[in-house]
C-alpha cells in the first residue's frame, strides 16, 4: 500500500470514529505517524494534507558529496601523491576537479578503505622548536640508513626546500663530501643543525663553517629538535626509497630515485606549513 493510499484510508477510518491505535494496525504504520496525519487533517484539512505529501514525494534527496565518483577520485589522488594527507587531497580535488570537500569528509572517505591513525599523542611533552624567520636561516641535517647505503638529508626549515645525497659510507669524509654539494644548493646559511653522529664530526665539523655561520648539535634523544628533517626522512622512505635494504651495487639506482623524488618534492608537492604552496615557489618569491 502506497503512502498516499494509507493516508486516505486513515482519513476514512477517522471519519468513522476509529481510534488511532486501530488505524495504525489497519494501515501498517506506527501510531505516532497516524497522530501526525490526524494533526495535519485538523490544521490543513484533507485535501491540503494530500497535496502536501504528494509535493514532498516529488523532491529527491540531494546528491551526497560522498558518492562513488568522488570516493574514487579521493583514493586515486592519495595513491598518485604517495599517500598524502587529507589537506593535500582537498587541495588537489579543488585544483583538478573543482570539488569543494571538507577535510573531515575526506578522512571519512579514507577511513572506509584505509586504516588511519593519529601521530599526535595526548599528554606527551613536546620540545619547543627553534623557528626560522627567513629562508636560509636554519638548515637541518640528518642521515637515513638503507642497508649498505646512507642518505644524507638536508632541509631548509623556512622554505621546506630539501636536498639529498646518497653515499655508501657513514664516516666524516662522506659527510664532508655531501656538505660541499649541499652548499651548492643552499649557499651560506645562518645555522646548520645536526645530531651528534660520527658523520658530522672530524672533516665535516672542520668544513661546516664555510657554509654556515653557526653549527648547532641537537640534544640527544630529543627528536623534536630535528622535527623538520625527521618529517622529511619519513617522506623519503614512504614516497621514494621505502624500507628495503640497498646493496652498494644499487647506489646508482638509489640516486636516480632520489633525484626524481627531489624534483617532485621541491617543484610539485604542496606543504601544509607553507599554506599549500611549493618550496621552490617560496624561493622564487624571495628573488
């Protein structure tokens, strides 16, 4: 029985003096629905009540923003841009498809397919970072182990411009060699910050004054002092070299992958800390 027909039956039974409970059982609806119909009969009358429900049936529910096409686009963007976050997916949706989608909705979509978890832990004490006020103010340096190969990573904390050199050793000589190549990219900086690893001592420590006015060694076991470079190292693993162990014979392959990734990272990848701008765009604005 259709809804309009049920309303008509309810009207006829009501005119015959049948109680609402019996009307509900007769037409197969909840008694609260019958009471709502009777209220409309009293205030609108029979004809206007029927017209009201007929009009309501003509309007379709608006298309939800979480439709199948939008979901496929969100998943495709996440896969294309190395499992990027919701804010970056929002940026690419607006730029490529002119779709306005909230970050909350994007994460609701992602949670349907992926298992996501928050990196932030409530109650943990976080060290206050030394903030840069202009480009070439602070460059953080670190190393990432990939089996027999080591990636020497550099990042400008203001522009997020990054540089990576892959070497087969982790001695001071190797660190000094990468420092010279990084100096060609960043020039002379105000402060260069490293950890206390052996690759940043000896020859590296002797030459660092050529490329930085101050050489600061971060405190041990205080990862947040190197937050920018640690974040970049995670991106380097996640989006480029992965977690595999490379052999020395694969040095050329690793350098090729890193070169391709750096081009993407510095010229195409938007950053939340830069208001969705690109590192090399900040450097262009400086010039």
